C-alpha cells in the first residue's frame, strides 16, 4: 500500500476490572483522546515534534519518552524498520492516572498510527497482541482498540489471546465519578497480596461468570451480587479517600453497585436509566463531604473502538 503522510487516531477511554474481572475485562467509554501523526521531511532537523492540547496537557511528556511515541517506535521495531521523522499532536480529554485507561489510549494511538503510516502491514490481531505486550495486561487496551465490553483470556501455551465480546444491556448505565486527585497504577498494584486463598479464587470466578450474564440480561439482582470482588478492591479502597461514603451514597440513590474503575481513583457505578441522575448527584455530594471535587456523569459505552481518519 502507498505511504500515508498524515493520520488521526481517535481512541476511547476504558473502565477495567468491573469488580471481579481483575486484569481480564474492560469496557470502552465515550470519552476520547486523539492522536495525529504527520510525517516530517527526511531532511528535517527535528526527527520528533510532539504538541499536546486539552485536559492536563502540561503533564504529558513531549520527548521520545512519550508513551504514544514509544508505541509508535515499537511497531516499526516489529517491522524491523526505522521509524520515520514524525510530528505528533495529542488532544487529551481522558484524565491521567485516574483509572480510565489514558495509557491504553496512548499505546493504541501510537500502534494504530504507526501501522497506518507504514501501509497497514499488521492485522488488527497483531496490533492488539503488541498492545498487550506493551501494557502488560489486556483489560484496557483490548476495548480501547475494539470498542464495547471485552473479556480477554490467554490461550496458553501459544501465547495468543481469545477475545470475547460481552453484550451490554441498554438499561445498564455507567456513571463515572472522576476525582480531582491521581492514583498511579504502580501504587495501586503495590497494595495487592502476592497470593490468594482458594476460597477467594472461587468467589471471583463465580462472580465474574455472573457478571457476564448480568451485563447481557440487565438482571439487576444478578448485577448487585456480581460486582463483588475479593482480588483487588478490598485492598485498594484505603487508597481512595471517602470510598465507603461514595459507595453508600450511590447505592442509596438506586445504583446496583459501585466499583473501582481500573486501578482508581475514578469510581464507577452501574445503575438503571431512571436512577442515573440521582446517582450522579449523590456520588458528587458524598465526595464533596471529604473535600474531594469530582466530575460525575453518566456516560455511554463506545462500540467502535479506535477510529482512523486520513
């Protein structure tokens, strides 16, 4: 295929884990980062130029340690080619270090952008595999690439992945509460134990199975039970100021349950359409009692995944 000179990749935010689905389930949300890649002339003195606009733009690195650029280079390494000189413009709408997959958007943006500029030599499955290698786990990068709600299972010993689309009932509304403080994934992983009991493993296996059916059918009793977890949330709650109060407020307002989005600190409530407004207001008010300002809003699932425009 002929080389493309400029490509824009729009990538959705994600919410991962959904309670018992630690490191294996995630859903794409209708909140987006955009990455524009433009080839620079080979004779250009600058080989890399990165500009950033939007929310928290000042926090994004603009040198060769930028995550989107690292992913861009990774794809060319896989092709055994040198990456071309490139100008990257990033429009940030997904907040950083909040549990909404901002790093996954950068990885998918960089890989898809590089693949497009190189003439699409890699298939979507090959791009996905590279993304999982870079991120270390599939729960954010897979829905960021493919859209929708996705369950990923490793197919050992081949090292490949089986990706299962999980239908999401239209009456289940995600409400995200994004606080004005950050929590790094590394910090959130430090508090997790190295080993778990057989009872906790069985508990999570049962609840993940129920979660898949609850999301598909919209059965609220199943969903209330299914969102419980013993692998990560009990250990991470202490890192999120006001967690229990916000959870109780969401439940009192009619939510089926509340979970930590990704590694946190964003909290995700799942509710029905009729209670969505009340849940939004209740979560925001409860966090404000702890001096935490939060952007709380009902949000739609993204079903398209990463989108390319030339």
